[in-house]
C-alpha cells in the first residue's frame, strides 16, 4: 500500500521523483551513491515545465542554466524514466555533440529503469530483450530511446520527444558556420520527426554562442513578437547571478523567484567561492557572460551579423518615433581616427521590440573647433527635417577631459536637446543591442554614397583599422532606446529645445526668432513701422528656411 501511494506521488511530481531516484545514478561498487542529492529551487521550476511538456501543454521548451545545475541528469537521464512511469509508449530521440556523452546518459537512464527500486514501483516498464543496447533500446508498451549525434541516425524514427542536450560543444557553439550546419541538420533531419504525433522539442544547454542551438527555437519567439502572436517556445532562462532586467517571466509554469540583483541561482551547492572557481575555469568575460549568465555576446571575430542588414532607397518614406544623431568625436586633422555622426531613426513596436534605420553618416578629420562647427551645422540641417523628434547624442569619455568636452558641446548647442552618454561598458558589450536587432532583422540602412564605407567598418569591427562609425552607431541605438522608452512612458512626443524657441515678435508672424527677437530683417523693419507681417514679407533666406521646415 505504501509503495502504491509513493508510486502515485512520484509519477505526478518530477521533483519528488528526482529525490527518490538520485541514489541510483552514480553508485560505487559497494552500492552506495557517490553524489549526495542537494535540492535547488531550479529543480522545481524545471520540473514544472517538464510536467507541461509531458501533458502536452508545452510543445517547444528551451532550458538554459549554468554549469553545475544537473541539467543533463534531470532532462536526458531522469525525464524519460519519469515519463515512462505514466506512458510506456513514449519514445525519445536524444542528441548531444559527443557520442560518448549521449551513450553515457542513455546508460544512466537504463540503470535507473533496471534498478530494484524502479522495478518495484513500475514493474510494467521492462526492456525488450532483442533491442537493448546503449544506443537504442525498447521497452514493453512500445516506448524506445535512440541516442545520436550531429549527422547520426535519426531518419525513419518518429519520436514523441526530441531532446537536444548540449547539441554543440562550447567551441562549436561559437562558430557560426558550425551552428548553421547544426541548424540545417536539425531542420531537415529531426525537426519533422514525429510531427504527426505532436512531437515535443527540448533544447537543453548552457549558452555558448550567439548563434548556438538555443537561438534556433528562441528566434521563433522574436518572430512571433513582431507579429503580435503568442510565443510558441517556453524558455527556462536562469543565470548564475540574478539580473532584474532579464528576469525570466512566469508563463504559467513558474518564473525566476529571485528579487535581489546578484543573487545566486543554486547557493546550496554553488556559493560565492564555488562561483569564483567556476568563473576562473570559464576564463574570459565572454564565456562567463554566455555560459554562466545565459547571455552570449557575439565573438570578437564577428561582432555584428551584417549579412542580416536590410537596405532601403534614400527616398523611401519613414516616420519614426525619434531621430538620433550620435557623435563619436576624435578632433584630429591629419589622419587617424575621424569624428563620426551617425543619424538613426527609431520606432518602438509592440511587445517591446524596435525598428531601426540608419539614415546618414557625416564624418571627417577635423580639429577641435571644426568638430564643434560640423556638429552644429548638422544639428541645424537635421532639425529642419525632424523638428520635434530630434536629439543629439555624445559619447562622454571617462575622466575630466571627456566630461569637459561633452559639456562644452552641450553649452554650444543649448537650443537643441543634447544628451551625453557615459561609456561604462566595453565596445563589444555596447554592440550587443545592435547585434541582436540585426540578428532579428530589425535594422535597415539607406543606400547612399556614405553607405559602403559605413557597412565595411561595421563588418570589420573590432579588428578593423577604425571604429568611429561603429561606436557612433552603437551609441545611437543605446541612447535611442532609452529616450524612446521615456517618450512612450510619458505618452507623448517630447519636443526638442529648438521647437520651444521664442517666436518672432512682429504681429502676424509665427516663425522662430533669432537672438534679436525677429525671424529676419524684413520682420524687424515691419515691426519698427508698426505694420503686420504677411507671407510675402520675409527675406528669401527666411522663406527658404521656413518652407524647408514645413516640408519635413
């Protein structure tokens, strides 16, 4: 009777099953478990999602957790054993990057099923004698498990579950070509396996690269966001250290329970000391960001996926929420780095996604005074086109010199909205928002005379000779995102400082005033005579400027 009650509880609750079966996983010759079970709350969260997978409520699941979280043991080893307690007809196609690893997990799973503990509770789960190898075994009831690797056996088998656990090695996951090879194999060889049976797909890994296997399913969510559709993929994303702005959202099966920034995921087993040891083993900050924090940056050899850039003709219409001209200042006249001002249009879409278009680049080798003149010249030209939706961004270098230079520009351009942006992150880290937007097909660029040089510099960064346009482009995206969010939150478009300038004081005139209070010398004369200004009572320069404003 007690075994019956326990059997029902274990079959219903994956976390309880894990606790009960753990001692069977790694046994010494004396029959004692060599690894004591330590429970973490992530096991409950993963278990809740696996229940959703088993019940058919989740058809696509990506699990990204850091090293030491027992992801392979939970999903590749114990999950099939748990499913078979209720459904011995279920079948599993399991893939990893290593032949030895996939056979290891298959053998550990088989060890659990063959144990006295398991057989006493679920005697109906028995191996077929004629199909009982490490790579492929069947059980009575129709269920089976096939273990394979990239390019290995899969065709002809129609599973209920497809589990890709560490589909690529850490080095392969950083190689775009290798990731594309895996994606092609996945889509053409195994993604359609079991389609008619309502197959469930699980990708389980610590993130290793920007284009790794997880991105194959996760970009389905990004496409759904753009279309305003329900997200097809459930994502268990748990970084080693909690980041509030990236917290996993609860979609009905639980979310990240942590509330304090930096709070560890599994402190019962991986505390501060163990974390530091792990970080030393991972080595680079890029590896830590990817494998520990589940937030891979593009590798240093290929920062931006420029093959994803979309192009439009110069005359194609646009109506963005905000236009940002971001400047990376160099102040050198005789070669070397250039001052670059990149103009970007930004529109915030539904579901917190953005659309971007690079509209213009103005750059050159200029001295200090000429730099400020060029920035002001472009500000006046941009303001005529984008009045009320235009801001200027500046990179504020660390140190007193950078602050002084930024403040000098702000004072000089006091009639415009000028926002200095502190550069606390590395160049590669600042490129992440643009890299992700490019990857999701959200970035356009106007075809013009400046375009080839701009695209080439972005393609070559950071190993190219110059990074001025690269830095300005990334600054425009970061600052633009921040300012558009403020505009949307306020529920209105913020007018630029220039649009709030005083109007001409001549009666009948509503044009912007110069420092003397008039828009032009004709209006000043009319006001002195006590007469009202009409549409034709202006200088040619004044009419040209005003008409340009109205045609924007």
